[in-house]
C-alpha cells in the first residue's frame, strides 16, 4: 500500500489490567505453536529478500562516512578541495545533522556548518559522496582532516576521573555487612566482562530519497515509530514527512534500536543534493559508530545460613559510557528478583570515558549480570558443599524480595529439575576429578532470567471476500520470526491456512507497533494482531446473530450450529479491524519475567587450557510458545552468544586512545560452527502467563543468552578447578592454574 494508513471499519483498544481468558486455547486451526516454516524463509535463503543496501534509485549516489582519528578535541579543517577533483566525487559534507549525534544521544548537538567536536576515535566527522561506493571510499580515505586535540581524555573506566553513582542506582535493604559477617557461608567475589559488539550480520545501511519534501528511507532498523521520530528530530522535519522501510533486517541485537549515523547522513545528503543517497557502514564503522555493550566489573556478595538460604545478597557494578550519554548497562537487573535474602545491597557506578558509545546489546543487564551472579552462586555452592541446583531451589523467594509483588508464571524450578534430569546432572563429579584423554571434563549450571516488558502496539487485520487475510503493522522482523508468528496468530484466530494469510511489516506508514526490542515484540505486536483478529470474529458473529464463542473457524470455514459457511461468503467487501494493546496495571502488579536453566558440559585441555563446549542444554519457560521452531531458534542463538561471551568475544580498546583495535570479524571472535556443539533446547509445554498479555506469551529473544556463559564458566571450574572471573575465559587465564597431571 502507498502513502497514509487506510481506513478501518472497526478498532478495538485494550489495556492489560487483569488476567485474560486463554482464548487461543479454544481455537480449532491448530496452527499456533507449531514449528511452521517462516513464510519469507525461501526468499531469504535464495537471496531475493531485499535488504537496505540493495535498494536502487534512479540517480543514486553513494556516501562514505569519515571517522575521527583522535579521541577528544575539535575538527579544525577538512581539506575538501583535494578530494573534489578525484574521480566521481560529488561533495564533501560536515557539521550539522551529520555529526549531531556521535551515537544515540542528543547531547552533542552541533550548529549547522560548524566543525565537529570529537568524543571518541571512530566518530563520524564528514561524509564524502561520489558516483560509486568505491569512489566514495577511496576519496574518504584520501580526505585530510585536521584536529585540535584536547588533553585529558579518559579512555579507561578503571582510572577515569569522572564517575557517578546516582542515588537512584543504589538500593540498600537491611544490613548486608552484618549479614555477611554472621553468615554460615559467605562469598565476596569480583567478576569482569569485556565490551561486546552486536555484530549483526547485516551492516547498518540507509538509502534515502526525498519526494515533495517527504523522506523515504530504506534502512535496517528495529523500532520504526521511534526511528521516524529520531530521524525527524535530527533533520528538523515533521514526523509525518519521514517514512522508513525495513521489511528485512539481518540482525539487530540492539544496535538497530535507534538510528545510527548512516541514516542521518544519507537523509541529510539526499536533501542537500536533491538526489537519492546510499550510505552503508563498513564493518569497522559498525564497531565504532554503533553501540557497544559496556564492559562491567561486578562485586557479588552472597551470605547464607547453614542450609544455604541466602541472608545477604549484594551486587555492585561498574560500567562506562561517553560523557553525556544516558544509558548505563543495567547489570543487576535480574539479581533484584531472582533470589531471596533479606539483607541486600546494590549500587551502580558509571565512568565517563571516550570510547565508542555504550548502549543496548542483546539482553542489556542480564546478559552480563547473570554471568557474575550465577558464577558467584556456584562459588557459594562449592563453599557450602550444597549441590548448585539445590542451592538455587532453596533460594527462590515467595514474592519479589524487594517490593513484595507476586510472581506471575515462574517456571524456574521446573526448568532446573527437568534440565537436571535430561542433562544427566547426576553424573557430575567434584571439580578436577574427571579426565577423558587429554581433557578435563566438567558440568555447570546457571539459572536464566530476563525481565518481560509489554509495549503499546497497534496492528490492522483485513479479511477479504476471497477468504484471504492481510495483517499490517510497522513491526519489524530482525530474524526473530515476526512474519511467521503473526501469520500463525491470524491463521489460528480466523481458521485460515498460512497460505491464505499475508503479513506486511517494516513500513512506518503502517499502524505503529512495539517494534523489535527488549524481547517485547512477539507478545506486544502479537497481542495487537490477536485483538484485531478477535474483532473480526466478533463482527462476523454479529452478522450471524450469535456469540463469537459459538463459532468455529477452521480451514477457511465458519461453523455455527452445524451450519458451515465459507468465511469469505460472510462478507461482501473487505472487513478491516484494528487492534491496539496497551500495557496496564498487571505490569505493575506482578513481577513478570521469562525463566530458564542452562546446562553446559565442557572439556578443558590439560596442557593448553583450551576450552571446548561439548554439549549444552537450555530449558525455558516462556508462557505460550507461538512457533516452536522460531522460538527454539532464538534460544539457540542466545546460547551461542553465551558461548561467545564465555570464551571468545571481547572488544579490545587501545589503552592509549580508546580506539577499538579489533574492529573486524577476523579479530572479534564470534563462535563459529566448530565452536558450537549440539545445542539442546526444551521449551516447557503448556505454560501460560495469564498476567503477561492476552496471548499469554513471554519474550524469548534475550532469555537464551542470560546465564548461558555462567553455566560454561561453572563447567570450566568443575572440569579443572580453575575459577575464571575475568571473561572471556581464554586459555591464558586457565593454563597457568591447571592442576599437574602425569
Ligand atoms: Mo534489544 S538489546 O532491546 O534489541
């Protein structure tokens, strides 16, 4: 569809204030929850699904961003003249919206035409535009930029002079110091995790063109309604004059939650030149100009009574970001409600450093916070002689230990027990007692937890007289399976074969959804689609003068009192209903989260300290499963991230200037196929979270990473008795401490 939103016949708004009936369990189609293939899967694997950088426009030209080579200071000159004469070069631009946001924030707004201030190595300072990508890149490399360097740029969080511990980030309950002193068993330990990159397969790319004052941008983004607002703000235009298309996104993981510099650059240049402009980030630019995950240092204090029941729980953390940026990795997020303990202490300190901007990377908070918490729990298990699974089970609180809220659905106990049985936890032996050839073998466990959020979301569903249906929303599919699950929800509700359902996503002119982020997409957008489809059922029931519950929708037919109609025969013109989901009181009245348990078995080479993950099992409790295949695939992906964060992934900053040294996929070590053993994923069946939303489903995009690296760290300890507290657990950190063997 073109242009503005089409009209709808009916709209329904719903606010999630109380537990909802399990409507989807009464449907007859049997499509939801199955391992249905992605409708767009064939297009993706045959290379015909268009990604942002592939859009072509008449007269398209190419822009290449130029990166700062200094850490802090000001650009004093850009020698545009020299490159203007190079083949194909059209323009060199700087200042204004181009450099307005070095990353996500609006803190460093620069007046138009002024030479940019610099805050980190790799910040965009100019844009070179040429007829071809290669010419633009060549000229960008030849461009001479001069700088006025400022002194005193902190690049190391450990020694940064500007640090803050906001009062809001401190929570003290009871008296942790006394509780630690009086504890029968106590662990006071520190862990550190390195900066991570989202490293999505598809680099950030934008193709922009303006028609009659309206911007059309093909980009690669996660939350279009916010991205429209950000882009409009950066360009000084109305939101109504911005349209973003992101029908296919090759991974986001947080790096595409907000717009990155290439979107502003492409849009700004296209406006200036009156020509369509494409700007594609190179891999090093993706590392530098888009968000990294902050490194963390974490202090865990755990004290328990003689039975292993926690009396003290402390989680302090130190993270970093650029000066002026608001985001701080919410490291202890999961710790607040996972385990009990009356005496609690939390504090977060943020260091201001001139490293590339820190922001959300898959499961911000839990992804790294759970490594430290779950390894510290393993230390407590070791100290107290209590089995690690037992220890966790003894510490599941009745209600939220800080605010007293009831839990909604919490499947953690089931995940731990089922996982232990399936994994063969019984066969685990004490640390450093199992040698298989040259390999020490060990097992580790960790809980998984991830907060669950519901976001405002609207979707439109149209039933056509030919018995087909169309579902439209600006929701994105960042590889997660949105096309699949929305097809299934419509098909289930209206009794349609998936081939009869078309889902259109990733166009900001469509009804505004939650977008993809924070694991809220499936449940928020899915609920909006559910509500719209439910309204269609209701309208059809009214035509037949019966209650919607008395109708059975299946295989393109509607049956009532043993009379069967073809669904399309019930309407003469398309019937369009819009559904809007708003989070309500249940989000404040319950502690709602996804839960799981990770089990890992590793081998540690007795001579080199090399770690190989031999097998892994993840058991998850996420409420209703919408698609067994795409949900499992999300868990696999999360667990693979866990392997990466446990063993290999680490952004390295040059200690002299903060630059990212390993800004490429050759030296930023993601796990490859040979690093990943068979991963077993179990999704607990028939779980429903009635408080979460009207479809009783919870997020799964991030839960799979939370705790996964902790299980591997604990397995390393169980294998060889070496406790790695500085991740990733590379061989150099293990080898010197290995036990002697013959
Ligand atoms: Mo996520 S890190 O909110 O895409």
